[in-house]
C-alpha cells in the first residue's frame, strides 16, 4: 500500500533549540496513529513540520500525489481549542467554510456546492441550530464540533488532531472518538493525546515522540515498552476500582 506521506531522517526545532532529530515515519491511507510522549518531547513540532508551519532543519517530508490537490496538501487539522480566539467576530458557518480556503484562493465567494457541503457537515455534527452563532458564545464541545467540520469540509486524506479532548465535555469526547473510528474507514488519522487509556480503544498504532520517534505497531502498549522508549506517560490500569498508575521517571 502506497504511503500518503513519508518522513525521512527529520530534524526540526526553533532557532538553536533542536526539538526533533532523526525522525522517520510512514503514514498509510488506513492508519490511525496515536502520537504520545512527554510535554516538550516534540509532538507539536512534528505536527507543525507536517503541516508546513515550520521548515525542517534537515531531512525530508514527501507527500504522495494522492495527498495533493490543486497544489495544496489534503490535510485536515483540528487544533487545541485553547488556541482559538473566541473574540474573533465569526459565525460557526464561517468557521466551517474557512476550511475550504487555500493559498490559491484567499478571496472570493463560496460556491453553492461548497456551502451545501459545509451545511451537511454542520447538520451531521448536530450543530445546525447554532450555525449562525458567533464562536464566542459556544461551549468547548460546540467549538470542537465546528472545528472538526472545518477540518473535514475539504475532504482530506489525512486528519491531524492535537489533544482533541482538551476543554470538552465527556459526552462529546465519546462521540468524537466514535466519529473518528468511522472516519478512519476513508482517511488516515494522526492523533496527539496524553490520554492513553482512552485512545487505546481506537488507535491502531503508536508513535512515541521524545526528541526522537519510536513507532509501535498495534494498540497494546505496556509500561515496559514505554520505559524502553524513554516515553514517560500515564498508564491506565483496570481493577476492582478504576485507577491511574503513574510510573516514576527521572528528569
């Protein structure tokens, strides 16, 4: 199966601060990869490199022809909602349609087909009744629904999500992961999360990012495996009383 994108020996950072080095990763059309690792380990830097928001210091990111349309990479991106300016005067409908914009079309009207596609997603996500509301009036779960519509409206081949369960209600969190499971039938997903206990039900493999990247096939991750990857992260353990076990690590 042809990869959607291939990362070869990637090093990236900011100024003199090298955050990632020697990263290799292939993303295939059916992949659902959970990106895990400690804060400051380079998860966000990896996303920025794939999204073209930073230029790699060395190495390459190669996109397949199926990942490119009209000179733009077919990537949908769901950011953390704490990075969204709620004071910006824009409605839910406008937020969703903004996912149709590209570097080649910064001005101009949306077509009837594009508007219909946006409205269909809004209805599917259960936010039709607030489509004309400004984003400043929305709850965390409602904003995430709108942002997910925006990420999907341009029919991406790869969907990237950065901590999607941050500041959302438990109900939408469950709905979101079930939605992602269905979406994975037609697109690849790269999901950054600290909640290993929740995402282990849905992801198919893991990329543990801690300066370098260790790829792990399968969705079973043991404390021993994480320790060998120097990837400190909380492990969810099931017993008579649900509890979280935090394994000690040196700083």
